[in-house]
């Protein structure tokens, strides 16, 4: 690490060990902000795309002869078939074609193709679609009156699916938190910054030639204070694991790639580092600058950028 007078004046730390102890002792318990939870705007937007077809399928709720009414409905409205998969599987690709393994008990694997993307559907297609809704449990869901409205059901499906995006939102939350500090410093000092910038964007916007350790590298933030460029990477780890060790190694390597030409700040936090302190300490010792959110609260960005 590069020793800064800031550590003594703001953190009351006189040695490298004391600075690292401050970092480990002041990790934040969470970076969960309100945007971490369900993205309702996205949920309703996705549901709205198929709402009319879902309302047509509501016709089947409570019908005594489901099979007959299902065939009738699809003959009258063939386009409804396209939304059937959405009721049981959402993989972000809106998959409508499936190769389903229908038999393996006989020690011979037998597959059947199901295609819900057809513009024109035949009676045979409708029979297969009916078999699909039976085997996936959709028929039972509808005929047993466990749901009253397929639109409401789909809103629930979308809300559950949206939970898969929480991991990404958690990562973006750390960026959003750090950006508050960066934006404040830049606005107060007339500095410029970019978010999620690759080498080409940095060159075009600021004129700096920045090396990268991998072609896909997009730096979380870069700041131009008019005299030099600062490069910032951020992350937050609420839990431990091997990922933390590899991340620490990645940022040691990135520091070497930049070779002192630009100041590189790694801002990380989270209780996960409590159980993975050794690789963090190795990067702390190797790199010039490694901070946590508590150090940002104390004003380390202002100290370094000005």
C-alpha cells in the first residue's frame, strides 16, 4: 500500500497494519437498497406483453370439459399457443421450442419436439399442446381452481423470476453507492467521470490510452481531474467463498497491468472479507490503494482527487 497522511489524520492509523485493521473492522453488514427487491415496473411490462392472450386463456377456468374447451379456444385463437410456455418456464429467452425427454425408464432415451412458435397450427399441434399443459401441471392448476386469473398468476411468476436478477442488482447497488461519493467530488471540483467505460470509450472521451487485462474489461468508473486519470473498480461481498480470493488476485494483476501509469482504486466491502482476509491483505500490500465504504465516508476520495 501507499501510505497517506489521510490515514493518520482521518483514521488515526500510523502503520499499514493499523490501516488494514481499520478496513477489516469497519466492513458494512449490507449494501441492500430498495432497488434490490422486486422490479415491479419490469414485472408489469413483461406481463402486459401477453396480457390479452392470458385473458383469453382465462376462458378455461372453471370449464367442466377442459380438453374440449382447450381445443376450441386454440382453433378460434391460434396465436394463444405462443404464450403457453410462459406459464411454466421463463428463461429470459422466451423459449417456445422444446425437445423434451419423454421416456428414459426403458433405458432408451425418447424425445418429442414441441413448437409453440408456429403461425398456423394443425389439429395434431393442438393435441400436442394439450398433452403439454397436462404433463406440466397447467391443466390441474386451472381445473382445480387453484388460481382465479392467469394475469395475476403471471404477475407472480414474473415477480419470482425477477428475484433471479437480485445478484446483478446487488452488484449494481455497490456501484450506485460509490457513485454518490464520486459524483459529489466531481461536481464540487468540476471533474469529469465515466461509468462502465472500456478502453475505447476512455480514449474517445478523455484522450487517455488505458491498458486492459482482458478485452471485455469495462472499468466501473474513471475520473479525469484535468491533470490525471483515476480508475476505480468496486464490489461487495456479503458472504465468503473462493470468488473473493480470485477477485483479490484479479485486482493485483490489474494493478500490474496499469503499471503505475494511472492511479487505480479498488473499493470493496462486505462481511465476506472477514473470512477471506488473507488474500485481501495480499492485495492491500501489493496495490497502492484499497478502500472500503467507511474510508469513503471519511473523505478519502476528496483527499486523493483534489
